[in-house]
C-alpha cells in the first residue's frame, strides 16, 4: 500500500511551506489535511483559495458550516466531519442539535437549514444532476439561484479535501478528537 507523509513545515515541499506556516500561525497547529495536501503544493493552495472564496459567499457562517458538514458526511470523510464539527460548535456556534443531526444524517430541527442540508446532499449524491423540483424547493425555502451555485462551490472544495483524505488516510488531529466520527459502511 502506498504510504503518504503528513508533512510538517520542515518536510514539506518548499512551495507548500508558506501555506503551512500561515496555517500554524493562525490555528496554532497544522491540520493533518493540510500536511497531506502539502505533498502537492498546488492542491494545498487550491484548497485555501476555494475556502477563501467560499467564505465570501452570501451564505451565513452557520449556513456554510451546515453545507460543509452535509457534504463531508455524505462523502464519509471522518477527518472533515470531525474538523467541521469543532468549527461549527466552537467557532461558529451552530446549535448542537443541528450539528448532531448532520453527523447522524437525520432531519435538522431548523427547517431552513434542513432545506440547505437536503439540497447539498442531493447535489453530492446526484453529482449535480439535481432534479429541477429539488432546486425549486431549495429556492422556495428562502435561498437564491446564487446560493445554488455557491453550494456547488462548497462541493468542489470538500470533494478536494474529502477525496484527498480518503486516499491519504488522514488521521484526525488531537485538536479535533472530541468530535471523532466513523464513516458509514
């Protein structure tokens, strides 16, 4: 089996080091996803760039975390579910009942956020071939056509990280361990 290195600043390719240094300065540690993506500096930078663009969308911080968690659960990404659960609960203050429902794959207690999660899961499951009726339901729930495309941006970002995590067998950092999650078989 091919083994991947979870890079440190010192072991990473030179082109990836500035991004890892910035992450460590901001977070106090380097998430293992970043250490693994550093193997391909362009992929690491692409993840940061997509994340920065997603932060500029019209979705609220809570809606963004709901979207990212829904995608990560749908893609069975243990690392990203743990990481985004910590971010959602601790940094963004998404209600525990919402985070718990997302992690369990059950209906969210907030109808607006449930419409977002359901649409997001449909985009992932259907690889973008979401029936027009599902798009209409999403828009009728108070979202916009712009936000339809912003969900696609989130799917792009999380597909990069979720698939990279699957291929590199990313371990959950201790900083995210309290929110460890096991994929559906």
